[in-house]
C-alpha cells in the first residue's frame, strides 16, 4: 500500500472513530485497515491513534498528521481538477456539515440528489448542533445559520430564517393570543435547552431590544420536542421559522408577536476561501445554492402577513 492510500485509510479511521466502520467505508477488510495504520505508525515512529475496545482516539501527533493528510490529499485532488480543466467530473470524498434538524430537513434531500447525479463522489454528512471548525475537522462545505465570523470561509447566502414564537390554534382559543412580549408571563411557555436562550427570549420593539425572563414548567432537550408539545396545544414556544414552516402552512401552528421579532438570520452555504475550489466542492455548492434559493421555507424568510 502506497503512502497516499495509507493516508486515506488513516483519515477514514479518524472520521469514523472505528477500524471496522472505516473498513466498510473503504470496502476493505478490517485486518487490512489495522495493518495499514500500524505500518504507518511504525514508519513515522510515533503513536497516532490510541485504541480501546470501544473507541479510537487521536493522539496529539495524530491530530497534526490528520490535518496534514487532509491538506495533502486535497491539494492532489485540486491539482488533478486543474489538469482536467474546469469541466472535469467531480470525484472523491466530500465532508459536509449542518445543524441536526436543518440538515435532516433541507440538506439530506440535496445530498441524495447530488449523489444520484455524481456517481464518483462519496459524502460524509456531519449533522451536529455545535460549532464545527472546517479546517481542523476536514469539512469541505458547511451550511451555516447566522452571521459569518470566520474570514477563512466564503459564504453564498441562500435565504433567511426567523426566530418565531408559535402556538396551536387550540391553545390560543383556550388561553388567548399575546399581543406584546411581556404578556408571555401569563402563558404556558415551552423552552428548549437546544436554544442558547433557555430562560430569556429576546425581542425588538421599534428597534429597541426587549428581554423577557421566562418561567416554564416544561423544558425539553430538543427543539423538535418543543414543537411537538406546542402542536399538541400545551403552550407557546420559540424556535426557528424553518423548523415549523410545514406546520404553519398546514394550520397546525400559528406565528405570534411578529411585530416584535428580531432581524432574520442569514443562511449561507460555505466553503474554505483560502484554497482552490475543487470540482466536487464547486458542484455541490452550486447544487445546494440553486435549490435552497427556491425553497419557500427559507426564501426571504417571508412572514405570514402580507
């Protein structure tokens, strides 16, 4: 096995955190993957991975080597793309990331469609509700909700999402509709620990910030659970507009306090700005941008009123 193949095996083991799973991904036997990493460590003369019966962890040297491997293999792919011209067919492994629920609802359908179109590309979709670091984690494309703060990322804006308060028609019929944010204290509120603002919701009143402290009998660990409870008529919750777009469209939930919403958050499809864009990244970004910009759930974050 040559050095480039060893690098590919090493990267797969690191990303999958498992020799067996990496072997399945690479269509190799588990012993072959184990031998490749062992040979790599022997040649380099240091331990790259610490193994337990349940997991695989990178050593400090392994983390540095992983970063270098990703850079080297990426540069090789970029060189081949350049030699093949701008119309070269995309090939290779693509790592993408998005938040969990947005990824499930919006990104995964695009991943499936892209894979159907480009048979030479494989994708690892990292759907997590945490801040990911594109360079350190070897991420090629990221779908971000919010303002971009990293100058190493180039982002194409594809839409907006709003922070919305909502409740079911049955709840509103029984408990009334709040007209101002401070009236939420008179209502049953469902808060999600997945939100950065668990006990305090922020609004805007004629351009001035308004903070509302909350007391809630129901706290859940995920936005989807809060949405479910609100749809069942238990109370009022606050989530992102895309998360309830289908339920609002069907009449299952209604948006409240629209006049007091904060400015919408942009949605970007991002890739690393400090490197040449490979065919696989270029085509995936183009594929996502074209389709996301037409999606009514994030297109201009349209409000329910005219």
